[in-house]
C-alpha cells in the first residue's frame, strides 16, 4: 500500500485532467452538519486541489496539505491565491496554536497511517470542530462493461479497487472510516454520520482510460504491463462510458 500511496506524482497533470471534481452537495452536507459557516479548514491529502476549490470557493480559508511535490505543484496552478499550501502528510503535521473548525480528506484518508490517526486529526481541530471524509469507487454502470474490463485486466491485475482498511465488507450499513470512528475513536469524536451522494457521469473511452491511468493499482504495475493492460481495456470499451462515482461521506464532531 505505501508504494501505491506514493505513485500519483508521475501522473499529476493527468490526475487533474481526468479525475472527476466534487459536487456542491458535498459542501452542503458538511455545512449543514457543522450548523453554520466554517471560517477555516485543513485539508489532508489535497492532491491537485479538486476538493480544495470546492471548499475555498465557498469562502472557507483552506490550508491544503499534500505530501507529493508534483501533486502540490499542480494544485498551486488551480486553486485561489487565498489557499495556503503545505507539503506534508498527516503524520508530519504538528499541532500548534492554530486549530481549525473543519479538517477534511477527500479520496485520501485511506493513505494515512492507522496508528494514532484519530488523535492526530483531533489535535488539529477546535473543540466541537468537524471532521469530514469522502470517497468512493468509480466504475462503469453497465455490468457488461465492468465484466469486460475485469477480464481484460485479469492477466495482470486481479482488482483495481482499494479494499476497506478495516475489512468492512461493501454491503455493510456503515462503511469505513465511519466504522473506525465508532469503534476506535470514541475518546475523540462523537455523532458519527454517513451519507451517500449519488453521481452518474459519462466519459469518452479515451477519458475513461485517462482516469484509469491515475488509479494507483495500475500505477503500481511495471510500465510495460501497464501499457499492455490499457491496450486490452481500450479494445472492450464502448465509445462512451457511463460511470457510477458515488461519494460516501462521513462526518464526526470533536469532543
């Protein structure tokens, strides 16, 4: 997993181009849970700033943290000048005088170290501050396309998904990290909630392949195998690919 976590920098520009952005419904969920405006926020694993733009665009003073230099450089090209950027992982952040009303991670929390995760997050939050996490798998809506892609990659890659960090099955009513917050972080957080934002998007076959080129499971393959896999997948894709990109959102409040 650490190799996969460090794989994105080489595809920073493709990540910015092909990864879907985030809908205003995500911001609305967080604001509603917070019970009003949130003046300041810390983002963990900001990537190229897809979620950063959403929150900063609604008047929040965002400090965006990202450990990969190439990803952070791409982020700086696309976010407002008001965004403060810091090259650091969650594990490298040290609490100081500054605390935030919101700490959030979008498609990034699973890359953080489990040991001490919630104590670190809590130390960065104001009393009663809000933690938010969002993420989810991106897959074709058509089962036939899903199966064709699976068969095309099978000789090189069994799955391109990231398993739940705590082993929670996909059919579980509460998904990770909500499960971990409920079970392990009761000393730090309360009022754990889960919500789902349904998303259906349509991409060209080339753009879908571009998206796959930013997925860590493919990035971890040797370059020759990766090229071979993408050639095989390109042969089975329709011209337009409808994808499900639902966001599973978790919210909790600092005790």
